[in-house]
């Protein structure tokens, strides 16, 4: 919810149920952002958009009582020939929390704050 479908603001409204008493691990959540591209929280490919998606997805994940793990997609931007959008993707998957050059995006700090709170 937030990148491939729906809007980020809908994520916290989503309820989860488990038919079986099994733990849940969520993988591949997040959104694209080009490092140092700025705009509002609803403008795709901006750092603000990516950070907002993470904030809203984390709000949703916190409400899942049987959640036992998560794996954001992905740590760093990487080459991807199927991502040709000029000036934005330039043959990179931009879903990283850090750029292909190691620069931390706003979403990095959103996730860092979440993990810091979990350890307190």
C-alpha cells in the first residue's frame, strides 16, 4: 500500500487477520526516491514521498500483533536496466534507503528511528 497500489495514508487503516496461529514476516515494502530530489509527500520519486510511505507503512506494521519480522526493500539503489525513466531512475532501481553512492535518504532516518524505538 503506497507504491504499487493505493495511497500511503491508507496503510494505517488496513487491518490484518491471521486464520492460523502463525508468525508473519513482511518483505519488500517501501517506495522509490531519487536522492536529493525534493517535493511534497505526495510527489512520487521525491525523498519526502518515500519517507511518507515508510512512515505510513510502519504505522500499519506496528498494528499487526503477529508480525515477527520485516525486510524493507532495499538498502541501496542498484542498477536495473528495466528502469529507464530519464532524470529519475536512469537505469537504477531507486527504492534504496541509501543512494547508489552511499548517501542516506530521508527514509533511512525514518527506519532508523523505528528501530531505535524498538530497542528502548
